[in-house]
C-alpha cells in the first residue's frame, strides 16, 4: 500500500500533526521510550517513518545512530526536506532509506525499533510474518520493538470521527478484513488498512523470534482548552490503537 502514501504527501503530514489520534499515539510511544530510560547512546530504527516526525525526535533524544525507513519515496523525500528545514546540520546525522519493512536491507543491528502502523498494511498472513521476521533480524539480542497498532473490532460500533479518522467500510476477504477510511483533513484524504487481531500480531512476533510480547493501552495527552478531560475519557473507552512491545 505504499502508493497511497506516495499520493498523500504533505496531506499525510497534516493529518499526523493535527489529528487527536496521532497526538495520543505520539504521547503513548514517547512515554514508553521514557520508561525504558530514553534513547541516548542507542542505535534506533524508525519503521514506516513517514515524513520523519518520530525519527527526528529519536535523534534529538540522543540516539547514537538514527535511521528512518519508509516504503514510500514521497514520504522519504518529505522526511529529508523537513529534517533540513527544522533541524539543519547541527542536529546530527539521520539516515533515511526507501525500503519496505518486510524486506529491510542490512542497516543494523539496532537496539530499538519504533513502528507506527506498518503491520496493518500487510494484506495476508505470509507478509505479516515476513515483516516481523525482517524487523527481528534488524535488532540485537535484547533489542526492543515498540509498535503502535490499530485495535480490531470497533467498526461499526464506534465513531472515531471526533479524533481525526472516519471508517467508511469493512470488506471481509482473505486473511484480514480491509478497512476503508478517511483522514479528516479538509478535504478528507482516503486511505486503507487491514484489520489484524492482536493475537495474530503476537503469533507473528513469536514466530519471528521475539521472546517477550506485551501490550499497553493507549495513553492520552494532558487536557487543554481544545481537548478537555471528557474528550480524552471518551477516546480511552474506544481508542484507535494500542502499544505492542516486543523484546528480541
């Protein structure tokens, strides 16, 4: 599904920086990194890096080496442009590579891999297992994968529109249903992803050689005038995603 992100371009960056679900994902991921003691001195890999938002934060956090990977050439182009504009040469070196997470080149080994929604773009069980094996092969023994993954089964019972995403349809076919959705930018931007149960993600991780699999609920940022306590309380009842943690 790389091609949908090739065409989204800057509109994807807009959705990632303005949508509430993205704010919660970022807060959840960075809270997990802080709980591990941060990234200073680590070799860090950011999978499905998009336009490089989390990649740049890993570098600013003191990672010894930071590598961002995305299957979309357009996303990597944007990542390099944002890095040059926002950080400049004083921020240290970030490597960006166009590569599919299911077939990573020999870029590692790494101590930490972060991943925001790569696994839900695998259309079948074989490609899902292949992606987990590729990620595991890039990590040192004891290395960690922190992955934001969608929660299955909410549609059509839950409306995520107030949080930046609207699910339009769920097509049951193959190994995992296909969800058709919109990022609620102006105008809305269509995208698709596959709905994998957490149990199937865990099975793929174990088969790939990860020794420990864990799950953490989505965390939400502090309330502010735009998004109050009631807004985030409703989101936590049916969050879009969870944090999957794996130890190599």
